């Protein structure tokens, strides 16, 4: 099978130990994953390839409008979408993937309306604090008890920089949203100690 440029079934070095840590949690069974922010589909295809090979019922909801981005040019987004679609068309487990070509707010509300529940939600879409907080709150509604939310680029060093001034306001970083969400839901979650602190993960305990 031609993979159209993606090296399947092998995560990036920074992500692999975190995924392994999450999958090794006690009583962690992953039948349904929701991914916010697909780009080229690296996580989509690697996660689905690993999980669906052992679980035919595995379902992966991939959410990405492939529209606009604060830090990516339109041609980069278009190329990413083409690569994603090419891989999806040629992927052995494509029937396990449900692509929502829409904004996360619409897709997450739709999943909730159809009573979809997720075991793992990977948030790597828009990176401004307001959208990340929105994604976190809507994701919480569809997360199973015992399920995990994994947030990418949530370390303090990651922020959008204004293209003209270079200024990096805290509102342009996922970290502000992640930290405030954790404070609000502190008694309902368990923080997961990840090998790579570039990301943040927590488990729903109530």
C-alpha cells in the first residue's frame, strides 16, 4: 500500500512515549478517539493503524476544516489537506475514520447530539486560548469516565507571535486555556505524568 508520504504506525519521538503512557493506564480501553486538528493526518493514521488492527470496532473522528490558520499560509493548508485525503483514500483502515470537515465547535456539538462518547480526545487544532478553552469544554461533554484528554503545545514556551511586532500575548497560547480548565475541573480530573511535558494530559474521574 502506498502511503503517499506518511510513515505509518510510528509516532514522532515527542508523542510516542506520551501515547504509550496513556494507553498503559489502568483500565484504559480505547474504542473511540476524537482528534481536533488533523493537518496531514499523522496522528490520525498512526493511531488508527495501531488500534484498528486489533479492534475492528475502533472509530477515529478526525476534525479539521482545512480553512484558515494564524501561523500557516493557505497553500500549506491546501497541501496538507491533499496529503490527508490521498492517504485516507489509500489507507487500509479508512472505514474506521470519520472525517468532519468543519470547525471543532460544530463537530463537537454534532458528536454530542448523536451521543458519541470518546475514550481519548487529542486537541491540536486552533492554538489561541479562547478556542482551546472552547474545545476543552465541549470535549469534556463527550468524554467517557476514565477517558483522557491530551493537549498539544501546552508548554509555556509555545505562543503565536504577531507577524509585525513579534509580540507573544498569553492569549495566543493553549497554555492559558489548559491551566484555567484544569483549575475549574480540578476535583473531576487526574493529571497524567507524561514523559514529554510539551503536552498536557488528564483523566476524567467522575
